[in-house]
C-alpha cells in the first residue's frame, strides 16, 4: 500500500541529504534495509517509536517527516518566492529543496524575514517624516509665519507712501512673527534632535520604543516596588513592538528590581531627603555603589523628593544609553551631547566623583546641581577589556528649598548639544548652532 | 461695485497683509479663521473668490472644499487653495477636490494678486 503522505520520500530526501547509506540508517534504527527501502518508497507506513527513531537519526522533528516542511518555514519560503517567476516555477519542489538543503532554506527564510523587517523600518521612518502630526503642524506653522513675514516685508519695501498707522501695524507684526519663527524653528530642531514625543513614533527604532516605554511610566514602576514581576509589565507595554525594544526594557527592569531590593522605596526616599540627596552618603548608608544610587534616585516619584531627578548614562564611547531629561536640560537623542557636561569629565577620570552647578544654555538658561561618576569593570575577567559606565544625575537649582547645600567652585557653563545651543563664543563648540546662525 | 474676496485663514498677520494688498487693488475683503463655520459664512455673503488655507482649526480646508464642490450654489466658486510648500499630497488633494488654483506658502504678494484677478475673470 502506498503511503499518500510521502513520509517515506521525505525520509529518503533527508537521509541522502545527510549522506547516509540506507543500510547504515536501517541498522541504526534496528530494521532491515529492505524494510527501510519499502518505507522510503511509501510502500509501508510508519509512526510511533519507529518514526521517532528515524527522526532522531536524521536530526529532524518527527512532524517534519510526516507533514513535510514546517508550516512556518514553508510559508516564509513561499513568501520569498512570490514575485520571482523562476522560483515560482519550482514551487512544487519546495519540500525537496528544504529536505536537501535545510540550512540554505532556513537562511533564505531568515533573510526574507529580515528584508521584510527592514522594509517595515524604512516605511515607518518615511511615514514619520511625511505624516508625523507634530512635524506637519510645526512645518505648517513655520511656513505660515514665513509667509506673513514675506508679505509684510514686501508691502513695506514696495509702498513708500504707507501711512503711519499701517506702518506701525506692519512693524509690530514683523517683530511678532520674527519671535514666533525663532520659537517654532527651535521647537522643531529640538523635536528632531530628541526624537520628539517618542510615544508617537512607536516602531521607529528599539531605542525609541524603550524611551517611549520609560516616559509612559514616568520612569517609575510601582508594581516592581513590591514584586519581581517584570513579565507582567512587559506584557502590558504597548510601546514595545520589536524584540530588541522588548529586550532593552527587560534588561532595564531587571536592574530596576535589583536596585530596588538594595534600596527599598520608603527607606531610601526618606534617607535621600535627610541627606539632601548626597549620593556618597546614601551609597555608604546602604552599602551600594554611586551609580546604583544615581539610578535609583531617578526612579523616585517627584512627590517623594519634592522635585524630579534627571539622569543620563553613557558608555565608554560617550554614547548616551539612558536619558531622563528635565525641563531646561534637553538630552539629545544621539551621542552628540555637549562636551562640557560633567558626565564626560567623569568619563575621562574614572573613580572621581564630580559635584558642580551647571548652567545649561537654552532660550531661558537654567542652573542644575549635577553629580557625575564613572565606574570601571572587567566583565570578561582580569585579562579582558575594561568597561566604563558613567552617569550624571541632575536637578534644577530653582526647585530646591532654601538652605539647600550648594557645591562650591565656579558655575560651569554648558548646553544641550552644539546644534541647538545658543551659547556664543564657546571654546568647546564642535559645530555651528542652527539657532544662532539662522536667527 | 467692488468684487468680494473671502480669506479663510487662521494666521492673523497673513490676513492683515493680504487684506492690505487686495484692498489697495480695489477688492472688498472679508476674513474668517474657523474651519468649522467657514461654509456658513459663505452662504450668508457669497464671495466672488475664496482664498482657502488647507490647515485650519476645527476643520481642514480640503474638507471645506469638498463640501463646496458638493453644493450647487458653490460648485463653480473660484477657490484658491493655500498649502505649505513641499506637501505633495496636499497638492494632489487640492486637485482631486476641485480647487481652481493652488499656491504654496510662502508666496509672493504679486503672485496672489495675479491669481485672484485671473480667477475673478
């Protein structure tokens, strides 16, 4: 009787693909070569222990021998072939292809998936540029203001007999529009630099998803204050779309749990208030390192401390790996931050703790108390590379109660990043500011 | 009697500049800045030419244009549509919904005057 499922044919294909002789396989599974020959020509059915033994010897799942190519792999390969006339002509030989070249088949399916993923990313980024509601509204606003300026300026230039009333109105309008244009352009540049409301850009990059996830939770996870259930939070996070974004969040939450276990919310928040947030005293009191204190302070809700604590982390290359910005202290989306931040001074001097007041040049300059430190580790052992982790936490001077201890020394002048920093004459400037040069 | 141009635009300083150049050219100019009630304004005082911004508060200019083209009284009304430069899709929509002319911001005063004169016949 013929086996209509062609299980035998798949056994034969797989065996020959592995370069095994029929007699050798028959011996290994304890049947005669002639019986295996009947099976391979679909003249005998197989199942149960014999099927499992053959599958084990041929290093495949039993289901793949019975059902042929796994459904997922077959779907992916059909998808890859779709639109390629030559491949479609051979589509009925798909099982034979997979049977003979399982490695190449898996690679082809994987590359097809990757191609789809890249297409999706391109579409998302393209869509963001053309349909992002904030960008669209901002560009319209900027262009409308430019239109008003252009029309008004033309009238002033082309109408020498303009009466005083119109003259005054148009001068006032020009002044208002100039101011508005500067504000609009600055907001636009800042949005592009920071990645905007990352929540609206879900899917753009894993880092965007991670940022959106943190912002949506205001950097505090109440569930994790008395539970270790990271999975529960991840499952309920709409911003985490890609596996890479999910992985970033999972790593962060696991560290959050570790930090919380060493620095319980109530005791730590109370101590932080008592010690005026001095990270060195807190680290000593709780027996942890400075960076752990920095990270934990940035997760404490504002109402517990009376103000928000910002935090930025970077790796040995200076790339920002974590960003919790505060009003008046923007953190650029990419690594091109201000080289004058204490963060980078700490990076260059591992083991040194820095405590400074920094004035950040924005439209309205604001002063922040900063703490920065760099720690080194040897995760691959003593002979492995040294890995540097640097952190800077900061909070606004104006939010502090009177009598709050202030660091001594000069106030350091810095900015967000050169591109959007209006500071004139900065010795560390690496590129012109679009704000100064354009306006 | 002077011909009437209605400006439906939410940018006050654009309205003021356009009002000045159009009035100086002999037009009666009125303006409205809310998309939601723009069509009502037109039915009470129909203009000879409508200058319509694409992006308005409460209702888009394209939506207004579509309603005008679906209404007998305004089906033939000359409409100059204003959109932001570089928005290719806006231009396509303006054509699709039946704008008589299309201009991107920022525009020159002379351009807008010429277009309004041409639309009024």
